[in-house]
């Protein structure tokens, strides 16, 4: 799965962009980075804090990237420095990948109404939604007309997923921000889209209590009877960030094996696994 090679091509030849949100080789942002690199893109990466540099540096080097910026999206100085580095090194960029989300662990369990605190709400929306608006504005300042931006979202924005809680609210804000950003940047032919991925085993999905049940349920109840392959998310990102995606903007595109399209699963393994 994650070790598969991407076919080489030229869809991103001559394009340069920033990837935000690689933590390790399982990160969705890393699958996207490899796909874009295989199509000739030149990449820069951000990493969150020194602890992650050890993991991100060899990955960046493996796709020939030597632009690595420490960036915590809650810290304006590191945001300023990241986009200044890009301006100094490249002048212009063509795309932005935003794959960042965080809510306090105490906010991602149990009752939404009881457990969501003012601070937890603020911080989840700041890191997971505002950061795309902020990075998008800074990226647009140095982006060629005709460029594109992509963020990652999840179905918990549209429907209740147990324990996703305030992250669902943050993802709803992220998707709405995507539409407003698309409207503002549309006249410059800059496109802004979101990919709504099904559950994928990454660091961000590892910490969740109900993980086993969620992966089993998604597999059983999706149209394709399988979990989401990060390669499919990377393919969607390639489409949206390349000129294949012309005229597509303000969209939330689901890559989840069709889970979002199902109202009620067929009788079968899922039904049989549930007690009456
Ligand atoms: P991941 O843990 O690999 O990536 C999350 C990234 O967010 C990490 O690189 C982390 O460093 C970064 N981050 C968190 N707080 C930050 C901050 N303050 N400043 C800078 N960076 C910060 O996990 P992932 O699953 O690849 O997550 C990437 C995106 O995909 C997230 O937006 C997530 O919500 C979304 N997503 C994930 C799934 C899934 O099931 N894994 C499904 C749909 C959408
Ligand atoms: O967006 C996400 C996860 C984002 C996330 C993960 C963590 C774990 C560690 C945000 N904040 C934190 N904070 C931590 O302390 N996903 C789409 C993956 C995910 O997370 C869930 C899910 C799914 C799917 C949490 C509960 C229920 C389902």
C-alpha cells in the first residue's frame, strides 16, 4: 500500500509547492508528496517541531527536496519564516497542500456537549481550520495565477461520528473556508479544494479509542467493502493540484470507498456481526 511506487509522469513538471503536515511515512501528506514528485513537482516541506525533523528530513531528501521549514501553525513567527523562505528560494509557488489537524485528546471522547470546552473548541478550530485560511493567504501572495490549494477533511463534518466531536465542527469550518477561499482566489484562476478521506491508519488516527470498530465498520459499510487507500487520496490531490483539475474549485471531493454515499448497507457480514 504505502510502499507502492507511483507511475512517473510530467503532470506537475515545472510546478513548485509546499507540503504542510508530514509527520512520518504513514502521513497522508507524504503519499500526496510522493505522487506529486513522481509527476515532476519540486517540493518544500514544513515540520512541526524538532522531534519530527528526524523523521521528515530523510523523507524530504528522498524526493530531492532541500527546503525544510519548522512551522507550528499557531505561531505567526514560524509561519512568517516559512513563507519568507519560499519567497527567497523560489520567488513564486504553484501549489499548497494543507494536511494539519489537532484537538486536545480530552475533546475527542465521549459526550460532545459535555466535554467540549471553550479552550478546546478554540484550539481545534485554530489549528485545524484557521491554519488553512492563514497559510492560504500567505501562499496566495507568492502563488502564480493558475495555482491550486488542497486541504484534507473528514465526513465527521457532515455527519455525527462518535468521539470525533469538536474535530467535526472544525472540519465543517474548514470546508466552508475552502469555499470562501475559492471565491476570493477564483479571479486569479487559483483553485481551492478539499479532499474528504475515509479513515486511514496514520499517527492522527492511531490515538483514537474506537479505532478497531471504526476501521471494521467503514470496511463493511462502504460501497467498495474496503478501507481507504492513501494512494487514492494522493491521486485525487494530483488531479486537483494539476491542470487536470481546471475549473474545479470550492469542492469537497470524497475519497472513501463510497462510504459517504451509502444510506444503509446491504445485508451481509456487517448485519451478521451485529447483535439483534
Ligand atoms: P498525521 O498525524 O500524519 O498528520 C497530521 C499532521 O498535523 C502532523 O504532521 C502534525 O505535525 C500536524 N500538526 C498538528 N498540529 C500542528 C500545528 N500546531 N502546527 C503544525 N502542524 C501541526 O495524520 P494524517 O491522518 O495524515 O492527517 C493529515 C490530515 O488528514 C488531517 O487534516 C486529518 O484531519 C486529515 N484526515 C485524516 C484521516 C485519517 O483517517 N487519517 C481521514 C480524513 C482526513
Ligand atoms: O482528523 C482526524 C484525526 C485528527 C486528530 C487526531 C488526534 C489524535 C491525537 C486531531 N487531534 C488529535 N489529538 C490527539 O491528541 N481523522 C479524520 C482521524 C480520525 O480521528 C478520529 C476519528 C477519525 C476517523 C477520532 C474519533 C473518531 C473517528
